[in-house]
């Protein structure tokens, strides 16, 4: 039984792709796939040393292949809007075109914390930093059309049947998820913190941003820039690393069991992004 297939084979020679959070998991597999197809892949990561190790690993694993692209690493700390701006300045100075921006990085269900700029860490990292990154790179992306922006979201965003209106309580395979975006308390200062609902809120924001950016591009008669959002599936990656700290060892053990039995591998999980 075939659970997935590597469907994307289009050559990407001459294309530049920016991927956030790609030193592990589906981000790394996405970078590897685009590199194999000839793209110039920029790995935008918080830990430069780990990103360089990941890049070396990708290069070594592809050493017997031909017509490969290029790999580069740039520092990007999504907990700091200054770091986002500095990263974008470096990117636009070095690259005349950006054909593909993949906002892949994310954190999930971590203990309460705030970013350098004072935002709840999941909302700040998963949404606001990528929002800022996208808008700063957008002029270059528009000039590079046809181009694509991909925002990696999650089925835990809280919507029902893919709709972003009239959110209701619904059951995911593992959680009961509510669908309320609390615009008056995005920083969780007026209610008890829930790391799950904070994650859900950040993923919901990814989708709302995608829909609104598409609308504004169309309204401005800007053609050739496509914006997508997706749920990659339940993937066995480091994304779940905070579950034990937040919910205890019992839940952590449950996740480990589910990972082994039901979760996709990073290669499988990357297929939706690169399709």
C-alpha cells in the first residue's frame, strides 16, 4: 500500500527559495527536495550552526546526484522582529529574486513565554514573525512573478469543514478543539493560558493571513503571486518536543506511541508543501 508519493519533479533551476525553520523535520526535507531539483535554497534558521550541519547532511546525501542547486544559511530568530528585519535586509541585498517563500518554522504547545517584543511566543513565532517576514520580502517576490508563498498551518486551527466563519467546538483525533480567535486577548493576559489553544490561535492566524493577502493582491491587480496554506498532517518531528514539559510525562508517552504507529515521516509530511 502506497501512503504517499513524491509527485513534484519540475526542475527549479534559476529559482530562489527561502525556507524558515528547516534544519530538521519537514523543513529540512523540503529544502533537500528543492535543492535536488536545482533551486538556490536559503535555509533561514535560528541556530546557524545546526542549520549548517543540516545543509552539509543534505549535500552529502545528494553527492551522487547531478544538476543540483545551491544551499545557503541565514540567521533568523522568529522571536525577534529585529532579527526578522535584519534577515530580510540580507536577503534582498543578496538576491534579486525570490521565487518561493515557505513559512515553515513553528513551535507547538510550549509553556507560556513572550517573544523579545512582548508577544505570546506561539502567536509571535508562528504568525507575527512570518507575517512581518512576508511583507518585507513581498516587493522582491512580486518582481519575481510567477512566485509562490506557502504558509504551513495545521488542522488544529479550530475551523470546521475548512470554514473560517462560525467556529464551533469539534473533535480532532486527539483533542477537543475550540475555534475562537480572541482578538481582545491575543497575549493571554485576561485568561488562563492554554498552550494548545494558543497554538490553535496561531495556526488560525496563518490561514486568515493567507486569505487576506490573496484578497489584497487581487484587489491591487498584482498577478503571478500565489499564496497557499496547508496542513501537512501529523508528522513525527521535533515539533512535539514541548508536550511533556507542558502536559506531563503521561501525555508525552502517549504522543510517542502515536508517533510510532500513526504519524507520517518528515519525507511524507513535506509532500504537501512541495507539491
